[in-house]
């Protein structure tokens, strides 16, 4: 049984495996869930950015969550990606969603519209009021065009149904400010694999991870060591993940991690347009680093 509290530790942001014709490979998805759960991860994120959520249909999403739940033999908690930049539409989507077996939602900061802090706060309060499960904020300014400031995050932390933030701003000072002033039970979760250990050192509780799809055992060992306060042990693995990390995003996410899983013979490297499958050159780089850094599983 898991000793960590809910939503602490490692959660792979699950990829969505696809066939060569870009239809979903349901068998591979089930196998992936079994692979990461036996690899020692603590919970699962379904239909986040890494799951190509913006290009999966409503019917596919229902089948994705059902497939994950069926393969989740360890009954790990599940966080489901539900976000958008049209608040009323998102609330309607929440009302139409079955939350059986879903423990929380991960809701991205509204993108493209570029709302003010006041607008962002109104959006998230409306979402949290409508959601029957807890809400985790998702701050990723590189995709949304705006940064959730520490002040905005701390204001939203006062809402009883907003329990944490996935912080992918990669601004460590911002994470420090959140950690210093947040309520004791508000979860600071790293949204960046290589910043996870530093963020844990200042009060973070873990990471929603891309690389844990491919190397769940080694990555979970590193994060669990950091959470236990053994940063010397965590640093032993951090260098390897630091070496491979840039190549995961060189041609867009989840292009890189899908290529790694394809190199391991677990899936095809296919992604949905407008993303393009990993180039041969990227595959060579990834394979070389995996060998050099002795990354296995």
C-alpha cells in the first residue's frame, strides 16, 4: 500500500498511444498503465497536455478514462484534465462528466484570452464551485500566454475546493514564494521533471511528470528519495534526467517521450496533427543518451 498522502509523489501525465493511422491504440494504453503502476508511481494524470487532450474527442476521452481505470489494478488515485478558456463551456463539460473513479481535476489556466488576474480568479472560482471533486490549478505560461502569479495562486488557495497547483512556470523564486505563504494543506506540485527535486526541497510534494511514462521506476526512486529528505541520493539520478530532458521537448511534447517508448518497443511513436512524429535525428539523440546515462525503466 502507498504510504504517501494522496497526490504526493510521482504522477505520470499519461501519453495517449496511437496507431499509424492516428487512431488510439487501446491495448498499448492499458499496457502503459500497467507498466507505470508496477514501476512505483503514486497516482495518474489522464488527459493532460502530454495526453494530447486538445486533439482527442469527447467520446475518446470517455474511453480513455475507462481504459485507464480498467488497467489501474493498484487503484491509484486519478487526476483528470479538464480545462479551457471558455468558462461557461467548461462548466457545462464538468456537469456532463462522470466522476466515478476520478479523484480530482487538473485545470489549466485559461489560455489565449489573456484575462486579468481578476478574470482568472473568477474563472477558477466558478470551476471549483461546479466541480464535484477537488481542483488542482495548472500554471504553464509557456502554453497559455499568461503566468499565474503567486498572489493569484494564494488567493485561489483560499477556496475550499482548490487543493493545489501544478507549477510549470519554471520560475523557482515563484515556487519559493508560494511555498512560503500557502496554507499548510495546499499542494505545491512540480510541473517540470528536472525542477521537481529543487521544488521538493522548498516544500513541494512531488511532480506530474512526462518522463515517468518512460522510466517510472528510476524516476520514482529519485522523487521518493527527495521526499524522504535524501537529496544526496536524489542527485545521483537527477543528472541523467537533466541530460535527456531537453530532447523530450525539442520537437514538441509528447513527441520525445513517445519516441522513447517506441524505442523500448512499447508503442508506435505516432502523434496527432498538428504535431509531427519524431524525426530520425531526434530518435538517434534519444537512443544515445539513454545508453550513455544507463536509463532503463
